[in-house]
């Protein structure tokens, strides 16, 4: 009987210790304002808003990135785990620093903000550089097309000039052949006339001699 009481007591102590260990104090991360919802999804109702430095008690968590928390006013709800941290945010730590360290902390915070700004500028510059590279590649491709078209035009122009020259030579040759043909027919006609004239002359003389022999 006493053994059962001791065992029950030990279990009760262990449960209380586990519950106390699970209830960690968390803080909302720097430069943020988050929602606390009635369930572990963005589709659930918003029951509270929490800002940087607000404290809440961790009651449990899910592997999908949601944590069950209790707010200072006693409300319980779900918040995204990635927006919570165990360390006190820089905003609270800065307020607790002595005047000597506040300037350094403020400078560090300023440098952090400047670093974020420079990172943003770098990303914008990289995006512009990528855009310029794309435009350059397009212009290079267009220039290659223009050069190819120019080369093709020059080739066609040379072919046209060669064809024109060949056509001119053919026209001259055709005229020469036509002239030669006309001259040949002219000489042939002249030869026929001369032969006819000679034959007529010969016949006339023979007729004249024949008449003279009769008388």
C-alpha cells in the first residue's frame, strides 16, 4: 500500500516537473508584429496580436511549425514557431543597457539595419545585372541575325550581278548571231541576183550571135 502511494507521488512530481519544463518563456522576434490564432493554421481566427518583446508561455508545439502559447492576459492560442525565440530581443536588451553600452548597441543595431539595406540593394543590383545580361544576349542574337541577313543579301546581290552580266552577254551574242544570219541571207540573195544577171547576159549574147548567123 505504501509502495503505491510512493509511486503515485513520484509520478505526480514528474508530471509537474515536465509541465513546468514545457512552459518556457518565449519572446516575439525583433522588428515584428505577429498574430495569435485560435488554431494551428492561417485559416483560424485571430484572437490577439503580439509585438516585438511581448512575452508568452510555451505550452506545446507541433512539427508543422506552430506553437501553443499563453499570453500575459491568460489567453491561449497558436503562433508560428519561427517568429518566437528564447532570447530576449535586442529591443529589450538595449533598454536595459547602461549608457556606456547603449551607444554601442545602438550603433550595432544601426549597422544591422544598414547591412539589411545593403543586402536589399545588392539583390536589386543583381536583378538588374541579370536583366541587362538577358538584354545583351538578346541584342547579340539579333546582331547575329542581322549579320546573317547582310551576308545573304550580299550573296544574292553577287548572284544577281553575275546573272545580269550573263544575260547581257547572251543578248550581245544573240544580236551577233542575228546579224550574221541576216548577212548570210543578204549575200545569198545578192549571189542569186548576180548569177541570174550573168545567165541573162550570156543568153542575150548567144541570141545576138544566133541572129547574126542567120543574116
